[in-house]
C-alpha cells in the first residue's frame, strides 16, 4: 500500500533530474535565440529548486531524522524547504516577462533579469527566515504576473487562429496555456471550492493546525486567496477558449487536459463541501482526520498534478517548443533517455498509488509495470516524434511577426542567470545551516 508521502521523494528525483539534464542540454544548444536560452535556464533552475525543496522534506520526514531526536519545528530541512520554494516562486514571477512573449527585450533590461531574481529571492528568504516563515503563504502572490501576462497572450493568439485563420498562432496560445497549468495546476483543481468560498475554511484549518505562534492568518490568507482566485479564472478562461477552438478545429490533447482538470475541480469541490464538518471541527473541538477515500482522491489529483505532472508540462515546453536543441546528435540520446525515465517514474508511481485502494498484489503490479516498460520502449520513437517532431521555436514565430528584437547580448551574459542561481543555492544552504544552528 502506498504511503502518503511516497510521491514526495519521487517528485524530488523527477524535478531535480529534469532540471540538471535540461541545463546540460541547454549548454549544448548554443544556436538558440536569447529568449529560448534564458527561458530554458529559468525553467531548469525552477525545477532544480523544486527538486531540492522536496528532497529537504523527504529527508526531514524519514525515521532516520526523527531518531536523531530533532523535535524543533524549524530545523535546517524546514528552512531549506521554504527557502527553495521562495527561490522558485521568484523565478516564476519574472519568467512570463521573458517567455513565451518577451516583455523585456532591451539589452539593459535583459541583463537585469539575473541580478533581480537573485536579490529578490535573497531578500525574501532572509526576511522570511527572521520572521520564522509566518508569512510564507503571502509570497504566493509572486505568481500573479504569470496570470496577468499569460492570459492575454493566450487569447490574443487564439483569436488570431480562430478569426484570421493563422494556424501558426496556435503555438503561442498553446505555450501560454501550458505554462499556466505548470504554474497554477494545483490551485486549478480547487476552482469550484473557490467559487463556493469554502477554500477559506481550509486555510483557517491549516492556520489552527500550524498554531497561533507560527502562523499569521491575514497575510497568508491574502496570498492563498489571490492565487486561488487567479487559478480559478485561468482554468475557466482556458476552458472557454478551448471550447471555442474545439467547435471549429476539433479536440486535441491540450483540450482534453483542460477538461480533465475542470472535471477534477468539479469533483474536488463537491468532495470539499462534503467534508466541511470535518474542516470546521478544528474551530469548535478537536481537528478530526479526513476520510481515507478523501485523502486518496487528493493524492491522485491535486498532489499528482503538482508533484508529477507539472514537471512533465515543463518538459513538454522545453522539447516541443524547441527550447533545447534535441535534434543535435550529441543531445538525442540524453533527451530520449530522460523522456523514457520520466514516463516510467510517473507510471510506476501511479501504479503504486493504485495499490493504496485496490487489492492488487505486488506480482500483478509488477506485471503491469513490465507491460508499461514494453509499451514505452516499443513506442519510444513515436513518443519522441510527438514531443519534438513538430516542434518549432516560438522565437521564430515572433520574428516572423517582427515582434522580437535581437539585442546585443553575449553568451556569458545569458549564462549569468545560471551562475547566479548556483551561487544562490550555496548561500541558501549556508544560511539555513547557520540560522538553524543559532536558533536551535
């Protein structure tokens, strides 16, 4: 039977493996335009930070760490978890200004991306550390620029495709929609609960469970409410846009994904409403535990979307939109290996989750996994063709519209982002180690 935390170590491996591999492949893709390379570096480091975040939580939750007698609420791994989360959110805040439609196109502005991300991350990390992370939920508002920029991009190019018959515009709307799911996928599954205004009660329960001394309700409530509201508007907007397109162009894979998330949010909203009495128990008596079926549903939907399918969305952007030169001979073997490994890790985890509520023996699950492996190996070429066979860089589309400048940016100035994030990683580890030693 799958444990509740079993997906977190897998997520750490998936995020970190994809992030590091993407950096290697980007360093071999010198012929890409500046926006593709910079966006690739930003996505890669966001994946690495999420991988380190989940690695910290995995180590902290192991029995080995508990046996060491560490009982402090904020040990080094807790600090690392929050700090790497903030670093990833800082990248997500600046990313939509670069990709898929670069708002920053002047060389002087582009050169500020790396130091701005570094300084913003460090400033928030230090301030949150000094306040014991009481306001960490508030900083989810860093995702707001993604909504403000990506939604207009999605509808602009969707309109050009539908009204002007420009089929090449689909690449832009698809990229914008995919990034919205990568950034807001978890919150999108709560769209009905947000419309019913019951998410606030779940936030209140979390505040009570965290304790008054370690949680500031109002700032965190603002952060959660803003992000949940933006995610609700985003999924409903994407559903409306894909419905419009499907009526004329037919249903495709992205349309199916949108309506799957919409359906999950519908069922989740009904389930959330059904357990409101349990949620409210914290306010009146003692916090009751949720039913096992509710926990299983949550793991299969919201948790799986955040922990496993969000990195797949990022991988899709990197490969399908030709951010990485996957056709180069030196990159092909590594790209194929990482794609197959990612699919196998996700499929094996989903099979493990199935065992959490179905009476499936280990022998049967092993046979299922073997069949999945055979399918992936047999269809490896088709899977790769689906990802990169029709890939075309978004920068080419923007260049054809004369809406992409080619500023005077050197390779070293683009790689400065990767170098600064490496320095930030070292600083985060040192800060968390020193501060946890001081306050413990």
